[in-house]
C-alpha cells in the first residue's frame, strides 16, 4: 500500500474547518450570481484570483464578502451537507464544524432558522454521507463585544442539537479591546457544558495563547503555531498535552508562513506537542483534509505510523462519545497493522 493509498483509507476526523470557508467554488459562484453586486466574482477564473490572499487581513475581507452571500437557511444546509459529502469521499467520519452565527444573524436570519437549518443538515449528513456533524459556535474576533454577547445568547436560547464547543476566531489583534467580555462569555458557555476551543497564536504571538489558556479556559487551541516563540509555553503545552489544531496550508495562504517547507509542523512534533491536522477553509486555500496528510507525508517525510498517530490524536481530541472513539481508533490500528 502506497502512502497516498494509506491516506485515502485512513479513518479521519476534522476538528478545524469553517462553514463558509468550506463552500466549494461552484457553490460560491452560484451564490454570487444569485446576489449580484456583492463584490464576489461570478466566474471561476476570477474567483480563484479572488482567493489569492496578500495577508490575513485581506483573507478576512474576502471571507467576509463570501459570508455575506449566505442569506437563507437553505444556504446553510447546502454548505453543511456539501462539506459532509466532500469529507465522506476522503474517508472522514466526523467533523466539528465552526459556525459563526453572528454573521448570519446580521443579514437577517433569525436564530431559530439558523439552528433548524444546522440540525436538519447534520441529520442528512449522517444519513446520506456517513459523516457525523457537530458544531462549534465561533465569535468573529474583529466584531467586538456585540458579536460575543449575541453568540452566547444564541447558545442559550436556540442551540443546535449537536453543539459541542464555543470559540473565537478572526483578527486576534482586536481581542484585547474587549478581553473581559470574552472571558465572561466563555465562562458562561463553559458553565452550560460547552468546550472552549478558541483560535490563538495564528497571527499573534504566545501572549494570545496564554490568554486563551488562562483567560478563556481553552481545551484545544485553533492553530497555536506561534507557541514556539516562548519556551515556557512550549513546556506548558507539552506537559498538559493541550491539543493544537494545526492547518499548514492555511498558514501559508494567509501569509503566516512564507513557504510550506518553512512550516513549523516538524518542530511542533519534535517538541512533543499534541498536534492534529486540519484544513481550515479548504476551497479557499486549495486544499482538503486528505491533502494536509499528504503534505505531512510528502513535504515533511512523515511515515504511515506517524500519520496514523496524527489521526489518532484527532479522534482522541474530539468530543465524540467514547464508544465511537474506540471504534475509530480500532479501525486506525487495524489499517496500520495491515499496511
């Protein structure tokens, strides 16, 4: 079995992917044609050029423009089931999908309509594609206290049936302006049983990761690659085995890393940190979950045993029930033994 065949057969779990960022090129083109004047291109060639990002702020602008195309509950359903179809074709069994309800509320979708669309899409994804979908509600960091409080209100009043986590993403540099509000809403979300899964250390340094750990009670860190600038933080992450949701291609496309060969994935592993592989915004970055495993193999030289270890990490770091975790881990071990 070749390494690529092994990757195709490997049971996978996706822990860090965004709903709007998962929209396929044909889906985005369909939406942009339905909503003329949005600023999003209506031809494939122009859209692919649109997805060439100068830096993270430019990526955030593009993401916001695409997000504004999602205006109806049916659009949400199409995005979720489309991602489930794509993941199912890659051998993925489960996804924790990051949804930004604030973005859908501000274009006029009621909280109940958002939740009903997400619930229906999760059921159909499992039935039609064999992919279980859980949700993480994500605060857009650059939108401030209003977005944080509205996201928490949605969690309290209209939570999807498979909601498992509460996060914050977007522009990390904006968070200090409303740090106390973020701490309060994360504490409230944790109090009702949601897991804390903030982005941190993607475009800022170790200080944002420390705040995620100490101020937000992080149980996993989205990205976290800039932890390597702080030896004390490296030691803490190694000791606690706090999972990092690492997205190599994303970091290159948003300008956080100059070249894929420069990505710190090998050092994160060498330092003994808990790493999972993820796709983030796959069509926007020209990647897939399987492609991230191929990068690990072909760019960084990871073998089958190491790739299986990353797949196990994702299963163990997920919020799946214990029996399903055991089943997936057994399948990974069986494949590894046979290869």
